[in-house]
């Protein structure tokens, strides 16, 4: 199968415009999942299409990053609490001694 360059460019431009429209209509800045039913050659089925802007995060990637930030913040919190407890004990020992 061969498509001439100009019609091929038009097809690509139409797909890009469709992708932009889907993301805008979904209110999604970078990711959308569309589920549709099709009957191809008498074989009905449902299909999911995932549309993602390049160089943007998927919801899964954003969640993983958020979980990593939360874990780092909890570790820092625990370290600061331990340090504060140590300082409180030293101050208490100093007042008693």
C-alpha cells in the first residue's frame, strides 16, 4: 500500500486535530482514555484508545511521582521528629541536672 505524500500529510494533520479536540473536549491537558464499540467484519467488541500528549505525564506517572514525594516527606518528618525528641530530652536533662 502506498499513499502519496500530500494525502498522507492531510491524514496526519486530521489525526492531530482529532487528538487535540478529544483532549480539549475531555478537559484533559495531556491524557484521555476513550472506550468505543465497533463491529469489524461481524466481530463486535469494545476497544479502549489511549491518547497522550508527548512529554506529559499520564495519571499513573503523576500518581507514582506524588507517592514518591509523599514517602520522602514522611521520611523527613520522621527524622525531624526524632531530632526534636532528642533535643527535648537533652534540654530536659540539662534543666534537671
